[in-house]
């Protein structure tokens, strides 16, 4: 028996067929009018998703490149920078700032627990010189979504520049960049945008531009001013990922056809279904209840299950690819991505495959309880009625 591969990691995400077809177009001149029109369309569409009227820059890089651009353009060597973190990607953001010579003030929480807004307020009162605050919206290493609106309000009320890692959230989880007082938000094409890796999207407020004008970190490829100057001419400073731009154009069409409200609800439904299926199979959800991500579910395995053995069996026999833990959680958890192009049937297939694998690994019988839990979840059946 063979299966189509189910790529269910937190990114890159599966590509819809119409996105794949869009990339088969012939190559075009990146200094010509056709690319200028595509760049303008992507920028305008992304601004609608970000919910911002400020500048939005497209950089040819991974999402991490977009985050590095924020540090390079906002931070000077020796600056105090506050980094609120509760997982591996928060750690990465802090490390980026440190690499540019910042004095990083770390507000740390246990992995799987959200950043607390009151604790952030207290820390900012103690560090009045820290003008930049680094926040992670969706921590994929732990399957947790931080209370971004509250955190951004605290930082903005303290008159700090609010920088948000929204790589795995923007286009899949609601965000109101301008209304929430976010100065810089970063996303990546390979997540909910349903495109390949290669483009970072960075929104920049007027306050961030003022900070950028005074920052002294060296920058060249990630210089926002250059990116804006060339964007106004319908170009990028350097050769862009043109075929990824084709994909982004089509991915945005799909998002807007579905409607952002529907996109967000679909992701929430897929998250609930995945969580229900894993719990029915004996997994323990890792992230704190009430803050579990709508784009990736993290879970601790049932007793006796080796994560590496499960992932290998799922991949080689069932064509299901899920992620393991990162950092200190390596080998200790599974992470199932459910963002981008995903529907109810995809979750059913993934949970069914996990259930079959558990039986083969002598962990638990395959009696259909996982799929039943997924089905009940997507149909809105209360747990007490199952």
C-alpha cells in the first residue's frame, strides 16, 4: 500500500497544486514591468493580511533573515534589548540580537508556558534604556501562541519599539499589526502563505523607521532603506526569488478567496482536531491550555514510545512526516504541523497513521479511537457525548 506524502511539520508546508503550477511559468526580468506588477500585488495583499498601512518589505531570505534584518536595522552595538522567550525560536531571536552586540535582557519562561504581560511590564520598568522589545507570537518549538495583543500593548505603553516574530503565525493566526501597536512584524513564505521558502515579509512602522535612522549596526543585504528605495521603483535591490514570488501571488489569491476569517477558523478547527486525536492515542499535550497553537501541536509521547522510531515508521511506511522536539526537547516530543493548505481529511490521515504505527510498535492497539476523536472534533461533538 502506498500513500501520498503528508508533510505535517511546522514548515515548509505542502504546496497546493495551483501554487505548484504557478511556479512553472517562464523566468522573467526582475527589473521589468511584469515583476514590478507582481511585487506590487504581493506587497498590497500582504499588507491586507498583516493589517497594516505602513511599509511592507519583501526580502529574499528565510524568515530568520527577516528577523536578522530587524535587529540589523534597529539595534546598535551596546544597546539594551529585551527578549521575551519561552522556547527555541525565542532563544534564536535573543541570540540574533546578541550577535549584533546588543546587551540582551532575557525575560524567560518555562517551555510550554506563555510570556506573562505583567512580568514584561515590570521588567521594562527596570530597564528604561531598552528601546527594542523582541516578541515571539507563535513558538513552534513548543506549540504555543503567546498573548501578543497584551504583550505588545505593554511594550508600546512603555514607549518601546515592538518587534514580532510572526513567521509561523501571520496568515494563519489573527494579527492586527497596526491596531495592536506592533512596529515590526516578520513572516516567511514557507508557512501559512502556502509557498516555498525564499521570501521574508517585514512590516515597518514610522516609529521603526525613526529608530532605524539612528541605529549603527552594519548592514548591507538587509538594509531596509535600500529595500524601500528599490521597492518604490518596482524592484528589489538584489536578485529576488522570482518563482517564490509567483507562488506567493497565487497563495495570496487563495487566502483572499477563502477569506481571512475563514482561514483563521479553519486553522483553529484543524488544531482542535489534531489535539483531540493525539490525546485519544495517549499523547500528553505540552503547551499550556488556552495558549495552544493553531498552526502546530506539540505533545509528549505515551510511555514506552520512542519518538525517533515513531517518526521513522510514519515516514517510511505511511508517508506521514511529523517533526520532533528541538533544543532541550529533542527526542522528547512530537510536533504535528497543521498550517497552510490543510483540510479535515489530512488530519484524519495523519492520526490514523499514528494509530497504526503505535500498534506496530507495541504501544497500543489500533481500534479507531484516534480517528473517532478527530471526527467528533471537526463535527463539534462535545467530549461528554463521545
